[in-house]
C-alpha cells in the first residue's frame, strides 16, 4: 500500500458500526486532529520513561516519530501503530546504572537488545509464531514481566520518593483517583495528568512553602527549590537534541536482554488486537512488526534515544474513534519530530521534580509487575503444578532480590538477567524432568499471552480487539479479559 490513502466517504467521522480502514483517511483537517490525539496518547509514557532511565526525553520524543515512520514503512502501512518509549527496559537500565554504567553504556545495551528483537522478528516471519510460543509459554512470560517490574521497587523507594515524599504521595493519590474517576480518553492518560499535577504542585509549594531539604537524585541531602527553570531559560527555541554515541559491554547487554521477551509478547499482542479491530488478517505481518520494532530500537538507540515499542494507548484511541488510518500516524510522527527540535520544550520536561517521579513510579513499577500476574490469570497458569511453581518462584525472587552470581572476577549475573535465565531455562528443565501427568496438566493452560492483553498495557490503555465493545463513554473493553 502506497501513500495514496482513499478518502473515506465524504471525509467525515464514520457512523456507528463503521470504521476507517488503514488505507483510507478522513479529510486532512480531521486526519490532523486524529493525529494530534495520538500525540497526546503516547506523550506521557514516551517522555516519562526516558526521564526514569536518565535519557534525553526530548530526543526520545523525536526518535519515536522516526521509529513510527520506519515501522509503518516496514509493515507496508498494514499495521497502524505508534512506537513510543518502552517500559520493559527500565529495570535493566536501572541495573546498568547501579553497576556504574553511564548513558553510553545504556544505549549500547539497548541497541544490542534491538538487534536481538529484530532477529526474533525474522524468526517469527520465516518459522511462524508457534516456535516462540513453545520457548516462551505464558507461565514463563508472566514471570519475566513480573520480575522486571518488581525489581524496580528499590529505585522508586530510595531514589525518587525521598526527594519529596509529600508531593510523591499526592501525585500517587492523584493518579489513582484519575484512573478510576475519569472516563474514556482522560482515563488512559492518567499518568500524564498526574505528572502535570505534580509539576504545578511543586511550583506552588516553592512559591508558598519555600525550599525543601532532602536527598537529591544522587542521595546527597541539599536545600533547594523543588523545580528550577534556569535551564529552560538558557535553552534555545530551535535546535537538535544532544546525541549520545553507544558503547558496548557484554555484562550490561545481558541486563536488558530479558526485555526482549516482554517486547515479543507486547508486539504480537498488539498486532492481534489491531487485526481484530480492522477485521484483517495481519498474521503475515507479525514477524515484520516485531522486526520493525527491533530495527526502530536500533536506530533510536544509535543516536542516544530510548527503546521503542508499539503503544496500547494509541490502539485505545483507534478503538474509541474507529479511525484506523495510517495517515493519522504519519501526522503524529511528524508532530513528534518537530517537538524534538525544540530544546526549550525538552528542558521543560527534563526538570520534572524527583518527588513527582516518585509518585508516578510507585504506580508504574507496580503495574508492570502485576501485568505478569495478569498474563498468568488470563492463560489459566496452574501453580499447583511444580513445573510452573518451583523454577518460576526461584527466578522471581532472584530478580527482585536482586541476587548476584559472581562467575569470574569481571563477569557476574544478577537481578533481572539471572532471574530471567532461571525462569526460562529452569522451566524447560523442569518440564523435561517431570512425570507424564504433570506435563499433561500443562496442556490445560490457556493460549500464549499474545492472544490477550500484554505488557504494553502498563502505559495506561486498555486494549480492545473488538471496536464494537467500546462502551458509552468511549472506554474500550472486552468483558472478561480486560481491566
């Protein structure tokens, strides 16, 4: 499919029960409006996660636009999706920095993971999804997702929360209330709303209560303003973000490689959701989509940007609007690239107070971990079966600990990397050694997590593979499967 989108009807919003196909578009003013919705939907998570990982949020936003265009081209415009910053790498990046790595080490490790994800996409394209499902059954995928999330608890507790505990508490409460009290699109951007609330609250407290004395991001106790706008005033209005050249280390690469497991499940799940929504067979593009995300991650990290993934938020926008046109995604991508060329905008993002991030991270990190349990529940994983119980229990505790295994003076495995290896390899060994009745019990478990809601839901959206299931307030949901 080329760039010649067919005009849908008279170019106006489709009536109830009808939808705009990927190769169609509304009038250009309406298409631009839908594209703007996609920008807002992806925005919160796309710049929050780079901030948490210590990367340039403005560069991440710009490269998300580049990544989205690259993705659409590689899937031949058949899979409408936006590629924003992935949450799956946050734990691995925290481990890299805890072990003395800098931003060059971080993006180098992410680039390696992107290459691996691209190769997995090629494997899916030529060998089929069945092979991946056998290697990463739902029990294992859920365990890896869970340990990735819960491994981050010390970061929220010791790095962000202590910087301003009362602001962190207020932001956490605000996000919880927004996610429950609001409806439709606003509920899906509760994290972004919480960040704006915390930002404004910090400004108000600086003006009324004065400076705060607490640990800063390095743990040093200082007396300072909660938010300092000096860097915003010094930044230019137009210019390129600061690029970072990647550096490579085997140890650091191993720390982020478990994220590939989560990304495979996430991308496959999102493609299946889009296929159901658009009523089109996208299985032939499944491998392309995974490989495209891997390549996009490589391109983004090669200049210092953040890892990418397809976004559930934007799938939620499609479910609510019934507009699946890829033209709207090109508009969103171009807007993101333009935002990335405004350093003053990036400086405004990069001064988000640590206390605000504290309130957001306790919610986000917990959501990541609990999504592992969600995968287990939706696939009816049986923990009365020792094949599932014993190796996964060990892997999760190793990941959360984090437990360290010193192999040589210069090489060790710990936390997420070691926990994921124990979960994946241990499960397969346990299955090989188990008696026939335990193996037979595994067949009663559900489908691979890609068939349902996946890791991508951490960003705040509810994926609905059936657009007819959108309720009267525009919140997509499939009874019995979604949140």
